[in-house]
C-alpha cells in the first residue's frame, strides 16, 4: 500500500515464504526504477529479515559481496539482528521500518486488511484462489 497515493498492489499467494517475499520486494523495487528512495513499514516476521530479502536490498544498494558474509557465520548475513540493522539503515535507498513487537495496529496495511475483511471478505464467498485473485483486482 502506497500511503501517499493510497494505491494497493495486491498479491494473492498460497504461501508467504522467504522467496515469495523477496520476489514481491524485487517487483516493488523494479516498479519505479527512478525512485530516489523506498521506505517499507514491516512487522517483525522472520521473512522480512530473511537472507533473500537482504540480498534483494543489497543488490539495489550495491553492497560488495565480501561484506555480505555467510549466513549463521559472518558479516551482515550472520543473523537476523545484523540483517535487520542493515535493512533499517536510513542512509540506504531502501529502508525497512519495523513496527514494535505486538503493535501490528501501527502498520497501515494491517488497518487496510481489517477494512478488507469487513467490506469484502465477510460478504463474499470464493470457490478458489483463482476466483479470489480475479475478484481482488476490483480493489485496486
């Protein structure tokens, strides 16, 4: 959700894995190559601090391979704490802002999900994921 324009970009998936999130992140970052900066408000889901998400941002930032290190061993990739610190660095073009634990109500997309449930999901039935995807395009 672009909080400036209110535009919602829907993505209906059967899963929300590290690779799914990194793919979504890549598509967002590539959607406007002229953007001077990106700020993402995220909850503290492990996927949002994953190696795949980190690598997607590191590509945009041009971080040298030797700085990346090895997951669970060294460098920025060492653990979620080091990856989250990198992803939250305000000097970067891509910055993740993590909501406090147990504060998902601060996240604008959580508010939108609440509205979505009340206005769209409770009053409809869907026969398949394909049906939901097709009808969700009416929301954008």
